[in-house]
């Protein structure tokens, strides 16, 4: 699936404003099974515990909560700790977390790496 960053400039420049906006909007959504699984866990948690909260605001608050050290980045450990705290740690495997970070454009090479909170909000 191509995003605005991978499309040739000639295609982008030939799009109407509305088409360009729709393409940018589509690029923010993932069909990766691990991302969808995490989204599902978060949606169920919101339905039970944050029924009055809008999905967008909830995502921002959850991502800020995951970023426990407030450095602006989310690591797989941050996600794992959050899932453990809400009783959902068995919902996501380490492979799932690796897939989420790969989807976010992070190559994992044995080091602890993080995804910016803004990118994680967009991904989820």
C-alpha cells in the first residue's frame, strides 16, 4: 500500500485537493493484524471504562499514559506495561509488538527503540 511519501510526485500533483486529502487520510490507517488487535483491545477498554470519552481524545490520553517517562516516545515495554496494568497482557505477543513497530517505520535491531507519541496516535 502506498502512502503520500511513496507516490511519485507526478501522481500527487495531478490529484485534486479532495483526492489528496483522502489519500493522506487513508495513509494514517493500518490494516496490519497486530495494529488492529491493539486497536481492538483499546476500543474495548474505552467502551468499558471511558464511555463518555471521544475515541480521538481517548487515544491521545492512552498514548500519553503509555509514555510513562514522558520522553515523547513509546517503546514495546511501555505498551507491555500498559497492557499488564489493564489486565490485557495476554492479548499481544512480542511478535505483535514487533509488527506494530515495523508498521510505524521502526526497524528493531536488538536495542530498545521507541515511536514518537504523535506517530503512535496516528497509527492507532
